[in-house]
C-alpha cells in the first residue's frame, strides 16, 4: 500500500530551520522559527511553569485516564481568560485540546457534523497551517484580502468588500490578536465594523486566538472575541497555551463553542466530546494541569503575568530597536509599519529576491513572504541585521 504514496515537500519553515542549523557563519540570524526567544536566543521554560510542574510532581497521585473533555478546572480557567466577566454564560462550552491545532481540528470536525459542506472565509495571508488543517478536515475555504504588501497596511476595504460575497451561515476565520503572519491586527473601529457585517450577513465567526497576552494584555487581546460573543448567537473560539505559557511541546489548547442557548450548548458539548473520542480519545494532561495550577494559585498567577509582560515587552523593544537602526542605515526607506504590528510576527516588507539574498549573502534566515519573528532580533545582532537589510534594498 505505501508504494502508492509520493513524497510531500518539507514545510517551508522546517526547511529553513534545517538550513540555518547547517549554516556555519557565526553571524547568522534566525528570523524564521515561530517560538518566543529571549535575548540569549533561548526558548526558556517559564519559572511559573517550573514551579507548577514541581507542585504536580509532589502532589499528583495518579496518571489514570481522564474524560474526553480533559481537565474541567483548566477548561473553566481558560474560559475565564478568554471571555472575562462573560465566562459564566451557559451558552459556552469549553473543551481542552492538544494545542491550538487540536482545537482547530476539533472545531473543523464539529462544524462539518453540524453543517456538511460548510464554507469558511480565511484571510490572505493566514497562518500557514490554517488552510491544510481546515481544508483536510473537509471545509470549503474561500479567501478574503487582509494585508497589502505594497503599503504594509491592512486591506480593510477590500476585506469588507470580499465578505459581502459570503452567504448566510458561512464561517469567518478571524485572528483574535497578533495576526500570524503579518502582526497587523484590526483596530477597535474595524472590529466593530466586522461585527456589524457578521450580524448583517449572518456569518459565524471562528476566532483563533493563539497569542492572547502577546499583543497588549490579556483582556485587550480578547476584545474581538468578546465583542463577537456579545453580538451573534454562534461563535467558535480556538485557543492555544503554546505561546503565552511557553508550553509548545506539551500540547495545551482549548476550543470554546458558543451556542444560542444552554440547551443547544449541551448538545454541542456532547457532539464535541464524541468528535474527540473518535479522533484522539483524551487530550494530554500535563500541560493543562500546569496551566490550571498557575491560574488557580495567586502567587503563581502573578508570576506568570509578570513573565508574560516581560515576553511582550521584549518583542515590543526589539521592534523599536530594529526600526530605529533601519532609520539610521536606510533613511530613504519607511519601515515604520513594523512598530504598528504586534505579537511575534510581522512582514519586513522586502521582496522574495531580497529575502534570498539575505539568506545567501548574509546568513539571515526568513521565509519568502519576508515574515520575521521579532524574537530573533537581539541587541547584539540588530546592527548587523539592519545593515544587511539595507544592503539588499
Ligand atoms: C494563528 C495560529 N493558530 C494556531 C496555532 C497552533 O498552535 P499550537 O502549537 O498550540 O497547535 C498557531 C501556531 O503557530 C498559530 O500561529
């Protein structure tokens, strides 16, 4: 049977990571990989996480099976993180999933059970796994323009025009905050206009919030989710703890399903649990138990919030530093859009040919679109980085 398969090309980012690793130049810089890194280039385990893990080692008494929903304490805590004061609503059902990817896949399967042949509108560009992941689940995908690479700003008018072509009941995938790959988010005014359109066209929002706390703060980053929750009867929210808790490999996430009323929410929960049962049965426990502990313990929570703020500040500082250096070495070019983006990513705003030269001539690794992870910038490499960018302009 396996002889019928043909090789799949390597993921662009994984390929880039491999090339960066094999590059022997000392001054090489990795702007590709999608994880937080500190000023020394490490992706550390948060101190709050280490303490919660120690607490688990000391107190956990069993590794027996859990239910398909995962840890109820975790689900409640994440629901509160996402919805704030509205979290107690009986319209919401939250289920623990293996990361944000697992949340998206569960959401995709559930959507197709409820609405076979469902259509979902996704931004161009979007996270490079949205299309394969949701498309493989069987959802029909259509694109709406989101980012204009000429002006390095949102294509907001075009986005709204495209969404006029959506049919009632179509799903609309939005990024809650820190849009991946562009880092360019909707403003409050734009969220309000999107909410109006969603109500008028009777669309169903699926909001992927994989970076809550990496933008402005936990509550501000959830603005769009909370707005749409209050505007329409049905919303799907997918959440990830990979970035904000640094639990990438522990696979911690959640899907929150919002129904028109509590009775439908009960049915939705039973169907979502059945989706989980048929896909992976039970989510992994460890990372979710860590998150539960951190969010429940006042001291650990305060420590985590401080660590989250520190990560956020580092990303902001590196953006400002790069823009300031670029202003010095390439005064005729405007890179100010970089400071208008948030989260880990933004587009540098150079062409694929210029990207190729940065890789070949300077050992600076980034994907063709010129998406960079600002965590790859450090005080030590920013001068070299800025001069290299200037050299290819
Ligand atoms: C927009 C977006 N959604 C979801 C995910 C999935 O995250 P996870 O690693 O938790 O599966 C990512 C990861 O990079 C992402 O950028």
